[in-house]
């Protein structure tokens, strides 16, 4: 009689083992991760934060967990939004969601107002569109691109592009407005009519 051979227990991998595959899958599903190299950077954490929110999980900017990895790798599509159409800015994740119809049309990196210049948590509506580039009326050498003004606080708070995307940090760094990466801001600008709902929420 042959001796019984016990099966080897399965090795539970660490989250880092799945990082590259998770980044590829997030990118495929439209969650911006930056460089796809297996390194969970601040940008990849923004994408994970957005993933958690859109899937009803606790929202945070923490790194990759095993639960995150299993959730992402088992997904085949983005979820259907539970909110009405509009633009939603999550300050915790530093992420913008553009909801058109019943879909997340875009999920985009943004940077809200930094310390002392916080973007207020409020709901507004697009009341002015300013195409192309223009200089800020408050700050010298501060250029805004494809601005969508949604709050009427003087002289107005807007979603806008910046001269270079490096100014759109993965943390709050603007002067009350919401900086949005390019070319996505141009695409959002083109898609967004006057009157579109814009909601700012969360805490960094």
C-alpha cells in the first residue's frame, strides 16, 4: 500500500503579485493608472480609489489589497452608474466622473483646491463655457483651457485644463478651481452643455 501524499497547501500570494495584471485591467476598463509597470503609484491609487467607489466598496487612496485584485481581475466591464447624468468630482480620490446617459463616459484625473484654496463641496451647474486658452483674472501667468464654470463665486469656479498636465497633481493643488488633464478636458468641454450638473464632494 502506497503512503498517502498530502497535497501541498496553496500559497496565498501577496497583492504585489497581481499589480501588473490589475493595472492592465484597470486601464482596459477605463480607469487611468499612468504607467503600466506593476508599480502602484499615486496615480494607480487614484484609479483604485475610483474603482472602489464605482463598485460600492469603502473609498480610500490605500494601495492594492487582495480584495481589490480579485475584484478588478474578475470584472469584465464598468458598472452602471447609480447617479443621474452629470459631472462628479471626488476630492478623496482626486477623480472626475463624467456620466452620460447610464454610463461612465470618462473617468479622469483632476486636482482640486489646495490648502487655503479648497474647492467647496457643493452642487452647481455649468453656466459659462470658455473655449480655448485664457489667463486667470486673479493669478499672473496662470492659463486656463476649455473652462466650464459651474459655481458663481466671484469670479467663478471652473473645471479647466492647465498649460501642462504636470500641473494636475495627484493631490489638491489648485486655487479653488478643478484642474483636469488634457486632452480629456477638451472632450468633456465638447460634450457638456450649459446647465449640466456638477457635484463636488469628499475630503482629501
